[in-house]
C-alpha cells in the first residue's frame, strides 16, 4: 500500500498538460489503493479511494468516451465490492447495474474483448438482486451470464470453464429458491461434472469448489427425495473437506463443519439417528475449536 500511495502522490503532481493520460493512471492507482485498504479492513478509506477513481474515470469518459468507459466500468465493479463490504445494498446494486450497462454497450462494438466482463458483471448483478429479495431478476441475470460463459467455453474451456462452473452452482441455488427443483438439479449436476474435470487438472485450486458443488447437489437431491444419492453426494463432500482441513485447518475447518451438518441431516432423513448425532457432534466441536 505504501508503494501505491507514493505512485498516487507522483501522479497528482504531474503536469496538467498531459492530464488525460496521467489522470487515467491516477484512477487505476486509486483502484489498487482501494483494494489494499479493503484487505486491511479500512473500509471507509477504501470507499473514498474508489469513489475518487469512479469520479475521475467518469469525467474522462465524458470527454473521451471510447477510451475511458472500460476504466469506468472496472471502477464501478470495484465500487460495488466496497459498498457490499459496508452493507450499502441499494448503492451496490446501482453501481453494478451501471457497470452492466457499460459492458453491454462495449460488447456491441468489441464482443471478443468485453463479453467475459459482461458475464462477470451479470453474475455480480444476480447476487446483488438476490440480496435485495428480487429473485426473478437475480435468476434472469444469472441465466444470461451462464449463456455467455457457456458460449465462451466452447472456444476456451481452460480459461472460462471455472467461471461457468461457478455461475452454474449459483444458478442452481437461484432455481431452487424459486421452487424449480428439477431444473436446479440438472444445473448442479453439470457444475459437479465441470469441477470434477477441473480437479483433475488443478486439484489444489478446485477441490474446495467441487466439495461446495457436491454439498449443493446433496441438497438438490434431497429436495426431490432421492435420499440415497443425496447421502452419497455429501459423503463425498465430507471426504474432500476432511482432507483439506487436515492440511489447512484454518482455511477449511468451517467448510468441513458445514458439510458434516448436511451429512447429519441426510443420515437423519434415512433414519440413521446415531450416525446423524455423531456427525452433528463433530460439526459442533469444529465450530467451537
């Protein structure tokens, strides 16, 4: 952060004769400063920095639309994240919606460059709408993100496969929230398949995501009263998370407890109360430690 602050001080002191170029660099440095401040939980300062970045890019875009609108969209995405950290849900949504609108316009002229950004901002928009109880809008935004990412995967599966799997996992949750249980199951099954393939290539990175999707698969199967398969899915999630927690308890112990709680419910559904109690007790010990 000290290095970023020094860069910002230098940019502020550069000659005004090249203010467009230097102000753009200043705005990018302010985005980086905001991220660093957020990492240090200095949230109000992080918000002030990103607000200045947005204002700078907005002013530059008013004079040179094509050159600076991508920067404005990037700053708005970061503004949304800072507002989320402060619990400002309506303002967070407004920032994300503006970013989506800009990326839509950019995609119309440069689809190959900006479609991934549009998909990401739509994914974020879905989360913002869900947090405000707007389930149908959240579903529509995520379905659009999935459609874009599914198309991107056809040409670059190595690059866009993880993003597609993440959106599918969330899409399953959105469908389930709206009572669309069979559709939700089909979507989470696709996510699990994608994560299994990704784990083969990069196990350390994607094993946690596979476990998360298996947890959700168990819930979707349970919703449809497929209790045996629901138990098998969460047992696999527990096994993965147990291995992860053994190597990095500080990072994965809470996740293991969550899967054990789901396991307890699945065992209880099958009338295996003693085993359910054992799983629940282990989860409680992990939560307390």
